[in-house]
C-alpha cells in the first residue's frame, strides 16, 4: 500500500515539474497602451483561451512549440514561440487592413535543413518591443513636442510632397502605399521615391505589413 502511494506521488511530482508557465501583457502597437479584455489563445493542436483582464495573460503548458493568437477589436497578433521554461512573452497588437499592396513572388530556394525561423521571430519581436519602449520614454520626456501640430506648409515641401502629406493627413494619418498611389495617380516608381524622400525628412514612417506597406504620418 505504501509503495502504491509513493508511486502516485512520484507521478504527480513529475507531471507538475514538467509544466511551465508562459505569461505577459498585451499592448496596442501605436500607443503602447495596455489592452484590457483582449482574447488570447495558445495552440499546439489543442487550444487554451482566456480573456486578458488588465491586459495580462498566463497559461500553464508543457515545453514545446506554440502559436499565440490575441485579438481585441480591429487589433490582432499571431506569434510562434518555443517554450522550454517559465518565460514572459509580451504581445503587440497591430490593426488589420483588408487591402495590401501586391508584390511579385520570388523563387523559393531549397534548403537541406529547416532553418529555425522561430528564433528570428523572437529576436525581431524583442527588438521591436525595446524600440517602442524607448520611443515612449523619449516622448514622455518631451510632451510639449507631441502636442504640436505641424501643417504641410510648415515643412516647406515641394508641391508633390506636400500633396502626399495632405492626403495622408485627410486619411487619418495612415494609408496603404497602394491606395495612396491610386488616389494620386502616380507611377509606382515615383510613389516610392516620394515616400523615401518624406522618410528621409522625418515626416512619414513606412511599416511593412503583410505583403504591402502602410504609410504613417509622424
């Protein structure tokens, strides 16, 4: 009888020890505000789901590879992560856009061994999160700069650049590059040169999303 009890305790101990926790917070990409009430899922064939109260989530899982999906209104995030021990993994939710700019397909290069792309995804997510936190800290130190509204005339821009800035402003400060090109009737080459010039001047920011670009007015 004692031997059976010891065996049960041993099995329970091994099962508990093999479980790890993945946890973190959910942020909105542009303001880095915590998104309360986002629905977070972790998948590895089965699905665990919870509502991130106060923007926080946590799951008890076994070590392995998982897909984490988070949604809050029009914002969402999909991340692949490998869990080997307790770890924090914050999520940044981006807006979903129905229309993205088409780009040509490139040939696929065969590889003998599968490259661990999830490591690159984790590193890139870490760099992006760190950069966004640095931007937020700097903006908090200079709140008076954030309150200034600059008009295209104050940039002293050429006519075509000023027209682009004004259009982005009328669209609420963001627009896809494809839609911008359609509205202005410019060629793809000219549109790319104008966006590059505005980026160099620090007026707009181009963010890669899916298979297209989103242009944001700084």
